[in-house]
């Protein structure tokens, strides 16, 4: 079945949806984009040029578009604090939803959205694109091999030279907890996915050095412990002297019983355990073996759109369905709370407490 989609947001990241993520799925007959919405009418050109829409299929108001156009689902590619209003409109018009991360701008709003969607009997997915990027997917598949052995701990790094005002987009330099909200949501999500377990506790220390032109914290060291016993540590920074691992060039290391896996700037290397090389003196003792990244037709958001359609067709819920994706939101909320209190935070208790506190009329 081909699903009729209304694209909400055609500027900024929405422009990439129009030019890159949606067209391939249109060509495959999975979706038909029947309308587009953006408050800035000049951004409609992205939908007209790349999706073949007529100007009269483009709207500046969500409610008007949803009322005027028959559709099966909508996509949401607008700022997080506006997501809930669009979700409410989608529910009113019986539309399934595929939304850019995060679910909303707070854990409370995210829980509210998940409860509303569930009560309406609709399906909602969240595009955690990094988890489904080519390099991280290849890493995960290697990690899941029986020969790798039990996973002990993970180390992640996302560090950049972006200290001057405007380098990371002017609005981010004026946000509170900007690294956690805008930077950590993808990284902590795919680390938790690699761990293969819900996060039990998180301890975060975030700060802003004097040379960083930000209002909020842009440096962070985060410790995570998962319910299956796996540990992880994540280093995030926007005010370093050099970019070691910027956006889409992540560093991730997995220490397993039988080998060490290292992903660095989209290159994957395996280092097998060699009992003949044991010792604490000297440099690297074992030669690594490069691992080719996996090949497939679609990655990140393009692939996630296909997964969403498979779910609508009656398949299993996509891994990033809104209920399960609350784990990622809870991780970020717990990390911010940990930084404020200076103590580890129980992630599952925080999520459970938030769920209990939210009632839907």
C-alpha cells in the first residue's frame, strides 16, 4: 500500500526531508506526499522542487492542511517545542505520525504525547537517524556477533571546536543545557542501543569553560550503567581546541571478552584478544583488522521512513516507536537532573514517576 503523507516542515532539516529522505521512498511506491506545511511560504519551494507538489498543495497552517487534504500520516520536522500541537492535530484527523527527534522539548511533554497517541490507537515513530546510520549499524551488527563475546563496556566521543558565537547556530549559544538537548540525544541513544539494555543509572557532569561563547553548558562527561551490567562513558564537547569527532563522524569503542571494536570517523577496526600479547608495558600490542561497512540501499532517515511504512503495513513496531523512544528522552532528562544534583539518577524511576504524574483528560 502507498501511504499518503503530509510533510510538516520544509525549511531547515525539513529541506533535507524534501530533497533526500522522502523522494527515494516516493520512487519505491511506499509513500505519496500529498501536501506540505511550513509557516514560511518561501520554504515551500523545497517541496515544490523536490517532491513535485503544486503551490496549492502547500500550506502555512497545520490545521488548514489537515482539514483540507486526505492523508494517512504526517511527518513532523519542526522545532521540538512545537511537536505536541502538531501531534494533537494529527490525532484529531486520525493520522499516524513520524517525527524528528526528540519527541518533544521535555520528558513531561514526551510522555504526554506517547499517552495521547496510544489512547488514540495510532502509530508514532521517531527518527533517531544516528542509530540507523551506516557506520553505527555496521558496528552494532559486528557487536552482536557471537564471536565478539560478552560486552563489558562502551566509550563514546563527540568533541568539536565550535566555541565562538554562531558556530553551532546562534540560537544554541543562548540555550540552557544545550549540549544535552541538542548534542547528546543521538549519542546516548545509540550507546544505549549498543548496550542492549535499558539504562539503570546515569551520572553527568556538564559545564561551560570561560572561553566558550555560550549561555549553557557545552562540555560533558557522562557515566552510564545498564540493567544488564554493561557500563558506558561518553565525552561530549563543543568548546575544544580541535574537532576530533564531529557530527556524523562519531567515535565509539566496545570492549568485549574476545575483541575490541573501534569506530572512528566512519572507519571500523577489530582488535582480537591475543593471550600471547598480555602485559602493561609498551604501545598497542595487537594489530587491528579493518572491517568494511555494510552495504544496503537505504540508511538513516530514508531507511526509517521505510521502517515506518512496514509498521503501518502490519509489521512489527519500528524500534524507535514513541513508547520505546521515551527511554532516550528519560536518559537526557536524568543526565540534566544528575548535573543539577551532583548525584547519579535512576533513569527508570524518573521515567516511571513522570508517567504517573501525567494524566490525559
